């Protein structure tokens, strides 16, 4: 049996940054990070929009508000100092009617409260910044929102972790907690063997709920998968130069389909938030898991039938999102935000991502903020939803502070 002071399950951005934060705090500790896939970042962390968010969406007392601005600054500096791809393109949030202009004002206020550089500008000024933008009256401008290549960042951070003596074991899956473990040590079974550890950290993204349940944690929660599809534009004469987002429905955790300019300037539409039927339900029947499907359909079915209404309307979301499997529909939705958005240009589907969204069974709602449960022997990151990529640095340090 191998022994380590810390074992982390999950080699996404959160697991990797927790390993680095642990190394900062405990320079001599032994740290093992296991990742079930062949390389780090194969799930959410490598399949997202790559947007470094500014931090103006979130209400003041949330962890998202606390960590996003700082996380954006840190990853911007990291990308610049390591010469990684970054496109400091900025972002506009646009309104479609006077009610949405009200929400823009609220977001502006939230941004100011969170210390974010954000301004309300006129329709005319918005067009000066991005000639193709469509908005009603005003727009919110965020200069610090940018794009990175998420996979490049994750792999570079994983390399840093290895340089700092963190043992990254790819192709190794956490299987169970060994019930017999007692005293100060925990025993863990993996696909590679048995380990004994002083502290266990669960950063397993879509599977964080199942692992937490092994430890008697997160009993009120399960993770629901929501599929994010992307549609790329072929090169066009006047590509968008900056991100354009709609005003979000603040009662649900997703931002709505938007235009993203990626780290190398390509235009894309997405991501959707379509309820998926199993956790790694990326395409067709890949990674099909019957047990997961039954449990997810049971929960989503109940939500759809209205058992879970509490400020958030799953049925409307599901019906609205499922239409976005249609290319014409997706292009039409995105066309309300910018001029010159034509179906003939948007022909290439990108790699989908799946959001690991925490559902609170007791309260019947989708959790909006980052969430974790922990005790003196284990820590479980249960809701590392967007913008957890952006916020990962300060969030990881916060997690490590809680470990003691
Ligand atoms: C479509 C989409 C768009 C997004 N856009 C943005 C954005 O623009 N900006 C932003 O800041 N955030 C964005 N996010 C959110 C961001 O991607 C996530 O918050 C972040 O990647 C979460 O990281 P993670 O490490 O928790 O999860 P993951 O990256 O999913 O990592 C978890 C890892 O655990 C591994 N694992 C699972 N089970 C086991 C096991 N039993 N044993 C060992 N390993 C295991 C998995 O293989 C996986 O690699 C987006 C997310 C999605 C899905």
C-alpha cells in the first residue's frame, strides 16, 4: 500500500490548482493527484469557452464574486508571462428591450461592488467598439473579459505541478473508500491499487457527488449534466472582434447562448445548456451508463413535471434548450445579438462540454454558487461551475485554507 499526505481525485483545473496551493502551504508534503483519463483536462476544464470572466454577474456575498476578478487577473498574468495564447478582446452584454436594460444596470452595480472594471455605454459607443453589435439603448462593456486556450493552460499548470514534486497519475481512477480504514489514515482503492492518506480531496467534476457519497458527504445533492454545444463560423470578411452576451436570466446558472471570440480570433456561438442523460453524454451513445441515466432521468423528469419549482423553471429551460440542437435555431438565437449572423457561415460543430451542475434535492433547486463539504479527513468540491476556470486560483487557495 502506498502512502501520501494528500491524495486528490480529479485532474481538471480545480484539482491541479488545489495541488499547487497545497504545495505552497506544505512545501514538504507528499501529494498525489490521480486522473482517470490519459491526460489532465479532458472534461470541463478542456471543453469550455475559454473565457476569462470579469466577475460582474455575481451577487456580492457569493464565492463567485469573491474569486472571479482576482482569478481573471492571475490567469491573465500567467498566460502573458508563460507566453500562452490570450486574446484580450473584451466583452459587451446587450439588451433587447427596456426590461433588460434594467438588468444591465443591476449587473453594472454588481460589477462595481465586486471591484470590476465595467461601464454602461450607449448603443452608439457599443457600435464604435464592435460595429456588428445589436443592442437596445445601452450595453455593458467589460474590457477585462478575454479568451485563453483552456487546455493549454491546464497542461501548463499540470507541468508546473509535476515540476514541484506533485505526482500526477493519469489513467488511474478512484474506485472507493476502504471501509476498514481507521486511526488518522484513510484507505482509498483505485484502479492502480490501494493507498493510505492523511487527507483526501475530491475534485472529480461530474463524479464529485458519487465520491462524496462514499464519505457520507453531499447526501442532499446530485450532479446533473448539461450539455454545451458550440458552433464555429467559417472565416468571414468582418469577424466579430469581441464577445457579445445577452442579458442572462439571473434565476438560472447559465448565461445564455452568446458569441465568443476564441484565443486565436475564431468566432463561435454557444454554449447551450441542454439537459444530458448521462454524465459523459458528449456524442451519440459514447460512455453510456444505464444506472446514471435512470437516476438522472428520474430527477430531470420530476423537475420537468414541476416538482422542483422554486424560482427556477426547469421545464421552460429544458424546452428552450433542446431546440438548440437545431443549427438554424441556434444561429437565429445568436442573430438577435449581432448583425450579419448567417447559417451558411456557421457550419462546424465544436467539441461539446458538459457542465457538472449541482442539484439540491432537499431544496429542489440548482445551486448557483461554488459549493464544497469537508471535515478533518476529506474535502469534496461539489459545484465547481462556471466561472470556476477563471476563479480557480483564489478558489483553490480558499479550499486549502479550510483544510487547516
Ligand atoms: C460548456 C462549458 C463552458 C464553460 N465556459 C467557461 C468559461 O468560459 N469560463 C470559465 O471560467 N468557466 C467555464 N466553464 C466552467 C469550467 O469549465 C469549470 O468550472 C471547470 O473546468 C471545473 O473544473 P473541475 O476541475 O472541477 O472539473 P473537470 O475539468 O471536469 O475535472 C474533473 C476531473 O476529474 C476526473 N475524474 C472524475 N472521476 C474520477 C475518478 N473516479 N478518479 C479520478 N479522476 C476522476 C475527470 O476525468 C476530470 O478530468 C464552462 C464549463 C462548460 C462545461
